């Protein structure tokens, strides 16, 4: 009996059915209009606070936008940061409560602050690629066009977190100045055989070669993506802390994780 191809799409598969239902039914519902209608009903019956909270939420009409945001552009060296799926939503939610993504109080602040302290400016791709709101290929082409532009030619390092790492690994960098691609907590990036078979000192010695562009860094206690490198390069007795999302951002933020990423980025350039 021929073996079933596990890579083929199976319409009977529950994941396929859920994805089909989400894309062709849920995403066709005009949530923004429904939200406005419910908000106006609240307002009509005197529930002003509930109406304001609902009507001042996310603007769903922006979910297909793509743009490059700039942070501390006075630094000559630049890093392009490609966030994961839920990061932009978290940022937007925090910005609703009078917190700007360029100031204290949001998930990007301490991350970018640490990067800038190392002498880098930051460009960030602000794209809503959650559940097909923006096609992934169009996001990749948008980033590639940016990297080929005079402004994008300043980018030396690309950091992709989670799903952003998948996008970073798929970019055509042949006509860019990017020297290193660092993926953090990115699916399909774990090289367990290499980690077990190769002595750590030899592994890090190899990463100094300028022809090696890509590294994947995992986060210990990440229950979604297994870590590749669970200890710091400069502090081998310490384990990289944090979970899938919060390992880089505000609540369980650890500055040493970013220092480790930039240490990887700067060797062998």
C-alpha cells in the first residue's frame, strides 16, 4: 500500500478545514461595521464608556498596510527588525493607552533602546500578515524593494522574531548590504543534530566566518519553538531566559538576550 504523502494538502484535515473556514467565512465578516453598530447602540442607551472603549479600538481597515518605521535614524549602522505575528497587535493595543512606540510603555521600547545603545538605528517592517491580511510574498517583496533602496542600503543586520524569522530567511539579499540574518525563536530553525554533535567552542568559531550569514537563536522555556542555543556566548553558565513572545519584549524582557543577538551579528563581518 503506497505511503501517504504527509506534505500534501488534505481537504479532510482539520487544520485545512479551520483555515478554509477562517479565510473564506470569518475574514469576510465586516467586523469594523459591526463594531461601530454595537458602539452606537451602547451610546444610544447611555453606556458612554463602553461605547468609547469599543469605538476607539483597532482600525481594522489598516490590516493590509505595509510600511517601514524608523527609530533613532541618526546612527549610521542600521538593523531591520521583522516582528512576529502578534507583535504589531500588541503594540497597537498599548499605543491606544497613550503610549507611543518610540517612548516608554510599549513592547518595542526596551528592545530598540538596547539595540540603539550598541550604536545601531532600527528600521521595522510594520506589516499585518496575520491570517492572510497581507500576502506573505507581497510583504517579502516590499522588504526586498526597501533593502535595495538608498535608505535600505544602510541595513547591515536583519533580525526576525518568530514568523518574522521565516520571512527574513526567505528574502533575496543578493543586491543588498545585509551581512547577517539573525532569527530568534523561529520555527524550523532548530539544528539539534549540530548542537549535539559539534563542540560548542568549535561551533562558535565557525560562526565567525564571513560567508556564514544566518543564525537561529532559541529561547529557553519557549514551549512553541525549541531553542538551538540555550546558553550565552560570553556567559556559558547562564541560560537564555524568556518565553516565545516575552523573551524579547516588555514584561519578561532580558537585556542579555539582545546583547547575545548583537554579539552574533557583529562577529565575522
